[in-house]
C-alpha cells in the first residue's frame, strides 16, 4: 500500500508541476489587470479634477461682464485675449476632458470584464449600461409630459 501511495503522490506531483506555470501566468495576468484598473481609476480622478477646475474657470470668465479682453497665462507669459476666445478655449478643453474621461472609463469596464473572466466570474447584468445624454433625457421628459397630459385631460 505504501508503494501505491507513493506512485499516486508522484503522479499528483507531476500533474501539479504541469499546472503550476499556467496558474502562475493566470495570477500574473490578473495582478497586471488589477494594477491597470487602479491606475485608470487614478487617471479618472485626475482628469475629473482638471475638468472641475476648467468648469470653474469657465464660470468665472462668463461672470465677467465689464471687460472685452482678459489676461490669460499661457506657459510662462500673460497674454491679453478676447473674452469670447477664452470661453471658446475653455469649452473646447471641457469637451476634450469629457471625451478622455469617457474613454478611460470604457477601457476600465473592458479591463474589469477581462479580470472577471480570468477569475471565472460572470459579469453582473447591466454592467455595460451607459447614462442617457441630456438630449435623450429631454426627449423622454417631453414624451412623459405628453402621456401625463393625456391622462389628466381624460
């Protein structure tokens, strides 16, 4: 019986040795994906902070009513620029930041899905849902208004 146990142990040991590199590779991939997800989260926080500062600057520029030109710091120099041009720059920057944040968030969703797949877990239902745009929300609001008006009139 001891010989039988020794043979079984050696067979199990050999099987474990064959599986170990696959397991380590899987562990390494999941660790790398986890690090990338954390880095993406940090990038979203940084981009959101920049977007918030940009929004505050835009509100300050729009609040200035007296002047047609404003002093703006570009690099290491101050330059006097038309107020409308400054607003245009800030609005364009706001759009770029929104797109960057949206892209990073989408990439993060893909990485989380890949990590869940590596771990053998299923994605929760509705994981890839996206928020409605302001235009879509207004369409829904107007449609709901029409439906409620119909019921009120009856």
